[in-house]
């Protein structure tokens, strides 16, 4: 299977091409089966490649297909790199994406552009696999741009809605800002080592000066901030909820937002050369995690709560990268992929059952009416809240342990964020599934009562069951007492020279784990006390948090309005008066000159003869005067 690496991105790409060519003539069922089978096939190849890689002593395989750009010293090949990091990524990307495709067959049934939706999904997954498997930065950039444009199409899928169209443009523009960072990093790297291949960059990393390495890492951080929605480019992601719910699950769990963290982990030998930049990375991650968590505590849209939780969880991963805890970042990424996909698809099931209602203040008492969805959401809630022994207790705890060793102040901020995570996710769970049935009442703004909710079809329930089982089991991949079989041991060849080796006592580790457990349980209990009987708490749902710390307003004031005024100045002064004035002035001069010259061109032959004779007479007179 190690010679079939190219099949992983190729299969969903073939599915995309088939649907483009023949999709209009297919039924919804056929289109859905083709799209789902293509991604499931990529997972089968990924699983085979994983087991084949386990049998290799050197777990680093490069497959070159052809030379793409042969320009002087720049020799860029379409080559794929399979190593423990990339195979870990492709396993969960393809597995979860296949489940989301299956779920979409039920969720999107009857939609006008059903086939187009699966076209976008297949291309999205293919682009993500190119990004992850590429053995050089330029090919990574191809996948990077691919997931960017697919996210634009999918977020603005309901393009006839102004909110969806605006959200798609916002995501696209924010990501283009991040792309500048990746391009700058590539320019700096190539100018110093003359290559963009990852393995060659790492072998020549000593050629980077401290300043150059710092600039490269900061440029990579800007790129990651765009893709993985970190400060200052985080506020596109919540607006991306305007797309269909399966899109939200795909973006948040399996594809786009994990790309930035993956890039930082992949470039770990360069990050290790810039300790000052690593402090910046950790600070950005911790701050983003905290800000997003505070915002999530005041949201009423079920998808918006989950969106801000993603921003916060990615912040934990970025914070781990800044602490050289790359394995902890990947461990949390894998666990988050399972329980966040589970939560989003469960939320989609709730929305589907409530006839597209998304306001959690209009839900309640869904536990008995939607038992499958309730059970799935319950597992996802306990997993992300960090309640032991569920997934996030181990993965987020691993992150916090590593951050404690490097940055105690950020560890405290991380603990507060973990408390907020347990609180706002518990608030979401209680308001959605417990209490009285508010959907049967008139809404606060005069909305009509909602019909009795119904459970989702099997195509939506089956992925929920699989993801629930996965969320329960996934934490075993990095249990500390099974080192030889753990994710840390598997990833060791990728991070061997850069990862931090802990020296803390067992007692301290148990103490830190106990603190994590107490914090998670405290968040659950506090939320129960506050939200189990009431749905309105104005003092806890401040407009400051509802409006995302007025971040968009700040950007509008600092960037939007000044650029609008500058654009108006360019239009009214530079364009209309200076540029158009100069062009129109030349045209006006030519017009006036032509009108003046036209007066001597009467078309009368006798007049022309008279002028000719007068001219000859004047010339003769001049010559006579000169002679005498």
C-alpha cells in the first residue's frame, strides 16, 4: 500500500469529476453514494498505508509522481510524504469525512443543489488530503488554496441569502490575509536554503539565522491564524455557520481549521529555532481560547456555540505547539475531530427535527423525543467538557500539563478557559435537552410554535452512533501507561529532536490531573445550578460577549470605514478629477484644436487658390527685400 499513496487524494478527486460530468443525470441517492464511496475508499487506502508503515523500520516514505515546476534551482515535484504525522491526519480526515458524507445524504435530501453539494464536499476532502500529504510547501499551498475556495462555495451554499453570501466572502477574505503569511514564509525559506521540500528544509535548518527563523515562524503563525481561526483572524469562523450543518462539521472537525495546526506541527524543526516566536504562538493560542470561550457563554444559536468552542479548542492546540507539545496538539486534534463532528452532526439532527430552528432558548425536553440524538450529544458534551474519563480529560489535560511546564501564567488562563468550556457546553446541553418543551410555545419575537420534533433518518443516526463510539474510544491512543502503543511513541520520529522531555514527578502529574477533573466537574455543576430551571440570565449573557467583544465593530472602525473613506477619495478625487481630468483634458484640448483648425478648411477651391497666390506674393516680396 505504500506505493498507492496517490490514491488517497485521487479517489475523492475522481468522485468530484464524475459528479461534475454526470451529476445532473443522477438521482440524489446515486450522487450521494458516489461521493461517499469515493471518500470511504480513501479511508481504506489510508488504513492500509498505516499498517504498511507500521511494518517499516524507516517510517518515512516519499512518492514522486512527476516534476511540476522545473525552473533553475526551483525544482518542485508533485510528491507525497507519508510519515507518522501525515498518516495520522489522513486517517481521521478520511474516516470522519466519509461519515459526514453519509450523514449529508439524509440531511440534504430534497435540496435544490444536492449533487453540487457533494461535488464541493469531494473536492474539499481531496484538497485537504493534498495539503496533508504534500512533501513540499508549494504543493501544500495548492491544497491550502483548495480548501479555501471550497469553504467559500460551501459556506455560501445558500447564496440567495444575504447572510450566507456575506459569510462566504468574509471567510474567503480572511483566509487570503493568512495566505500572505504562507507565501512570505515560502519566500524566506527558498531564499535561504534554495528548496521548498520539507525534508530538505529540515536538513538545512541550521542555515537560518535566529532573525530569519523568527520571521518565518511568525509568517507561518499568520497563515495558521487565517486557516485555524486564531486572533487576529478568528471571527470568520462563527459566521461560517450560515452553510449547511454538514459543512460546519467538515470544516470544524476534519478539514480546514486543523490545517493551520498541522502546518505548525509539520514545521517543528524551524519553530524550534525561534523560541521568542514560540512564546508568541502560545500566547495567541491561550488568548484565543479564552476569548472564544467567553463569547460562547452568551450565544443562543446552537451552531454558534459549537463554532466558538472550535475556535477555543484550536486555541488549546496552538498553545500546545507554542510549548513544544506537538504530540499533545495532535492528540487533542484527533480527539476534537471525533467529538466535534459528533456535536455538530447531533446539532444538525436537532435542527432537522425542529424544522430548522437553531435557537436553544426555543428547545428543551428533547431527551425523550430524540433519544438517539440525545445519547450522541451527551457523549459529545462530556467529551469536550473534560469530564473524566472522557476524551478531552486526557487530551486537553496533556496540553495543560505541558503548558504548566513552560508558561505557568498561560496554564492559569487555560484552566479558566477549561472551566468556561465545561460551563457553556453544559448550558447548551441543559437548554436543548432538559427542562420544559419551549418549542411548543410562541417565540419571544412572536414566532409560531414549532411542530413536535422527530428523530432523524438512519443515514443521519448511523454516523452519530459511530462517532459516539469513536469519541468514547479515541482517548486510548495516547494513554500514558501504554507508551509503546501510544500516539506519542508513533509520532516520535517526527518530533524527536524538538519535543520537550518532561521531568515532573508522578505526584505532580496526578495533582495537575486532579485539578483538571475538578475544574471540569465544577463547570458542569455551575451550569446546572444556573440553567436547569431558567432560560434567561441577562447578567450572564452580556452584549459584550454576544457581540464577540465587538471585534467586528473594531475592525470596521479601524479598517472598514477608513478604507471606505479612502476608496471614496480615490473615486471622487484621484479617479474623477486627477486621472479622468487629465484624460478628459487631453481630449478637450484635441477637440478645441480641431475646431480651430477646421475653420481654415472650408472646402472652397477659389479660397485655397487665393491663399496660395497670396503666399507666393509674400514670398516674392520677402526675396526682393533681401536682395535690395
